[in-house]
């Protein structure tokens, strides 16, 4: 079976087949990949324990699928294009052959430094090609990588290193992000004071920041590569992996505050990331694909590294941020490399919208064929702006819904195949069986219903456990509703059967007995012409039970605060109804966000409730100072 669906009728046929014959369907898809030994059994599962195994008995190495199998046909084609933070610095292009050489080289470096199959390696690097090379080198020798975003605090890194008992850390002297220099090695040094398991640190030269190198523990990347080169740059054979061997651990914030190590295994993850990339973006040979995420997040794992490379794509990595040195930066990159597919976040889109049309003037968007959005539901205003200004109303938008735990895109339009609706993730991909349930776990049949979004059948890319704590995995995802994976999201299925994510279930407000999704209220507020972004939380209200508290960022023009408040209320009333009107609107200059752009509503909820003494750890936020400003201006 081909990976790509070419028409809406074709989608319906394939989807029906995938639900009726899931094991045959996934076996057909898996035939598109390279195996050392085929599977004995496609699937064995139960959601009670939970215990999920895909492609049992199969043997493979994911890097042979991402690199080696392309060498004969695509060896001289660009695999990775790297654009640095500073536009004046030279960019880099690695062909598939060059990537193969560098991955083998660094895999041998890891072996020389005592890393074996099954060992955990923490990677804390800026967005440079060496980050992708490190990830692939670990996978090549069967080591388990745990990438930590190059901006987390020392404490956050120590927590993650200790949880996984990492033996080795890969970092850089420093990194660049916008106008900031990030002292990565110094942060690692502070973290390692608490970490007994690490005995080696490999340090890449990036920023030429002076660093402390500890004898016996710290080695330079470049020196280690030279040692391998003196042996004549031998290739590194790929380790044979079992289908269910762990590929990587990726930490995601938990409601308890302690990060959860989400575990993804080799075969199922590979098949799912490759399939969803090829299908959702309808990737064609030679297209330049630009995902603006960081490899420190699941989007970067699945849709900068593994998904695109498994399909022989050209994937573009960007070290910087969308607004540096000017708000035209993304558009300069699109023009420079003739980008065909752009996959970015609503946060980035809204931020760029706030600068008006000036940064778009004179830019050439003619290469853009497909657009994608990831990370949160995209509000309608941002969707239309993206469609009109960047896609020229000709590039379909894949508004993708999925999570770290899912491994890949779950509900999304297939570019140019699925008819889209602004604000809707539209329809499940083949192999995905979503259900909406009420509070008691009763399935809500038919269309025009809203409930909690669950998945009732396994898919290859799903998490297998949370590292070192299987019970936490069971409790978090499989205990709420019997025999279902619970996503934690609320969802609406409209009259056409299209899915619209309404926000986290704990972000659903109960106002006077009416259930209102915070994402829905935010979408309405964001429709107001002066609003850049908003976040909505509930707070105790003596009459309604819960009131609606809105934190709102305004654009740069002059505002009469009182009149603007009234205008926003009018907008919300017009779009949803008076029941959803915010009771309080606080104007703020920024929102407390994680480095992946996720708004920390827990903090906003506590401020709204007046509980400002115990806000928990704010050090991992993109800008912790914004919390003090919000506290001071609280209503």
C-alpha cells in the first residue's frame, strides 16, 4: 500500500479498511520500510496494564531507514539544510552521504567513550546539525537518547539525567538564540553536581564561550572526531534492534510538577512518524521542508529528524527565532531556500501577525505549496492570516493535533485531500480511532457532540510506558476510562464529523452549569482586532460557581483600556454568547510560557484565585519575569 492518499474518496476507503483490518493495514504500511527480519506478529495489546507491542519479532535499525537505504538513489541530495541564528553566518548543507559519514563517525565516538546498546545519553545542544547527528548516532548503536531543550535550567536537566540514569551528556560551550547567548556547558556543570551516573561529557564548540573542562570527564567533540578520523574514518555498522527496544525518552511536564519520561520504541515509532510525514504533508521528492520546531520537543524528533529522513526528504533546521534580527526572518528563510512546506506553531503565527504587513512586503512566497500548524488549536484569525498572507489562499493548511505521547500526528487534514475548516483538526488519520466520552466514560455517538477525547485502539507511534514508573503511565493515560487511552483534551465533533480540540479538560470552565472550553473563549477574544494573544482560566465566582479571567496581550497602538475591555466583551458575546464573557480582563505584556510555547495556565489560575504565594517552579519558563508583572497587575 502506498503511504500517500490522493483523494478524499481514497481517504474514506483507506480509513474504513484501517478500522476494520487494523493489523493488515499497518502491515501494509510497514512494507514501505527496510527490515532485517520481518515481524512474527503485527500487534498484541491491552489498555488495562497497559501492554502494547507492535511488529513483534521484527529486527531493524531506524538509521538504516533514515540514511543508508537512500544512499544509492539520494546520496548527493541534501538531507539537512541548516540556517544559523545570525543571517550573516554561513549556512550548511549535509547530503545523505555526508550525513551518513558524520553519524557513523560520531557513533564511533560514543563507543570510544564507553556507550553501549541500552545506555542512556542526555543531549543538551543548540539547534545545530550536530544535534540531529547525535540523535541518529545514538540510534545507530542502540543507545537511548534523551534530548533536553537547550534552554532548560540546571535543576530541570539534573532531574531528567537522574530519572534516566544517563551515562553521558552531549552539550556545547554555548548557543545562540535571537540576541541571547546561552551558556550551555556552564548550565550542565551546575546540573552535574547532582548527577552521579554521568561519567563523560562531550562538548561541541559553537559559541567560543570560555568553559571549564574537567579532566577525565569532559572532552571536546572535535578532538574525539579526530581520534576516529586517524583510524581512517571507519563506518559504524548499525546495531540490530528489536521492534520493541527503546529508541528514546522524552520528558514532558506532568500535572504533579515532576517531569514524565515518555518512552517510544523503535519499529512502531518509525513506521508512524514516516507514514504521517509522507501522508499529511504529501511530500514529493525534491521538496524543501521547513519545520520551525526545536529537536528538544517531540515535533522536532518526529518531523525534523525521523519522519522526513525516513522518507528521503530535505529537512531544514533553523537555529534562531522568528523575530531575529527582524520579524521578516521566517520569510527570508522561505525565500532563500525556496521552501515548499512550512510547519510552524500558532504562537509564532500570532506573534508575527502582531507586526502587521510591513515584514511581508517584497517577500517571495511563491515556492510555498503546503502549510502546517502544530502545538495548540490555531484560532480562526491566525488561520486566515496564515492562509491569505503566507499561502496566498493556494496552500492547504494541515492543522495537526497530536501529543508527545502519540509519537506523531493523529487528527489532521491531509494536505490538498481533506476539505479544511478554520480552527478544526478535521478528521483522524487512517489507523486512528478517536471517541468522545462523557464524564462517566459513556461513548457519545453520532455528530454534533462534545466530550473528552479518547482513543479506543492502539496505533504504532503511541508511548509504551513512562520511564522507570509504569504505574504513572497507567494512572495518567489508561485509568480514567476503561479500555481507552485518555488524551486529556476536550473535543467537539461537528455535524460533518470534523474534530475541533477545545483545550485541556482541566481548562474547561463550568460557568452557571454551562461547559465552556478555554480555547473557545481565547479564540473569540483573539478575533478582536487589537488582541495579539490571550489566555483564559477559571476562578471561584460566588454567583456563577466559576468566573472567567482573561489575560490579554494587546498590539502596539494606543488603547483606551476601559473601552478596549468593553469591545472585547462585545466580541466574545458576538462569537460565543454572553455566557462566555470574561468577568475580568487583565492586560499583560506577556504570558508565562514553557520553551515549547505552551502557556502555563496553572500559574495563571493561581494568580486569578489570589494564591500568589505558592506558584511552584517558574525557572523553566521562557521569561520568568513576566510572572511578577502579572502578579502585580492582578485584578
